[in-house]
C-alpha cells in the first residue's frame, strides 16, 4: 500500500522527468537553431567571397582594358584615324563602366558606415533624366536600344524644377535602374522611362522587354551579396550591388520601389520619392499613381 510519502516521491519523479524532457526538447531546438545560424554564416562568407571576387573583376578588368587599348592607339599611324576613334570609343565604354561601378562601391561603403544622409536641394527632374540617358548613349547604341522618356506633370502649375530632393542620390538610383534594364534587354529593343509628379511625390518607372524576373528572385534582388545569375563568367555583368544601393538610397529618401515583372516579357521598376515643392497641391494621390504605359503593364 502506497503511503503519502511514496505518492510524493512519484510526483517529484514525474516532475523531474517532465522537466528533463522539456530541457532536452529546448536543447534540441537550440541545437537546430545554432546549426541554422552556422549554415547562414557559411553562406554569408561564401557570398561575400564571391562578391569581393566579382568586385575585383569589375575594377581590374576595365583598368586592364583601358591600358591595353590606350597602348594600341599609341602604336597607330597618323593615317589610321578611323581605327583610333573606334578604340577611343571602347576606352570610353570601359572608363564609364569603371566610374559607374566605383560610384556604387563608394555609395555602399558610406551606407555601411552609416554616413549617408539626404542633402536636399532643388532638382531639375527633366534635366536629370536627360543626363542619365545621355550617360548610357554609348551602351544603348552598341545594343541598338532606344530609350524613350515620357515626362508628364500632373499638376501643370508646378514648374519642373520646383521638386526638392537629393539630386546626387536620385541620379545614382536612376543610373542603376537604367543600367539594369540595358543589361538584361535584348538587342534592337526599347526601354521606357516614365516620369510623373503628383502632389509632393516623384514617380518614375523604368520598363524593359528583357528576360524578366521570377517571383523567387524578386525576394533576393536587393540583397547586396546575391545576383540572379551567380555565374562569375556570366555575359551579364554585375554582382547585385547596384540594386541594393538603389534600395538603400530610396529608403534614405523615405521612398519606395516596386517591381512588376513577367518572365521572358520584361520588367518594370517603379520608384516613388516624396519631396517638398514651393507650390503644393491639395490633390491627393489616386489609384493611378502607379505609372502604366498605354500598351499595358510594360
């Protein structure tokens, strides 16, 4: 016959057993989480290593090309002006690529250091768009891509240069978006740049008819250490830095970015950046604040 003392011992034993099981379960869960963290660290180190390798290529390769091409010009005769002009164009292309990549690297470094802040001034949006398109003229001509800009002011009483934001950051954002569209567009195609200002918000869309982005890749496209095509020898240059810098700069300007894409049909990047104007309107943003071309999504 069990006594109260025996019952107490059984109860205490059951409690210890339950506590041990709970502890074991907690240890197992923590071990699983530790394993996951360790795997993520391994992935991170691998991605960073690949990232640094690609950065090195993006810097070293243009330098090597520029030196080699410049040396070729020095060896040309005085009657070879046509060939010299062609090589000069190639030098310009490599120098532009290098300058563009360095802008992203420096911007990323300042972002990582927490030294990036908005520097607000008046922006001539139309001039800014034209400058960015002109910067890529050599690249678009190589692929026979036409860039069509459509600038529309909804509030017609607002002058084009009344918008206040950070012109340098806006330019880097637009350079990256246009570069991305050119990179993934096929030859003999077109890219559309639509610009709109409603109330105090600048809305810009950049649309291409390239290979598009699937749903899974859209989740990682702004990751600094990932690239949709991870092959280091890919025909498409880039290492995921440009779009991550773009997203970070848009965040600093309190803006947003949206992707509309269909595989094998193209992509549209839509950015919205709030600003301050001298002449503000009380007209609220409507449901049509996402820019659509007359022919549909793209």
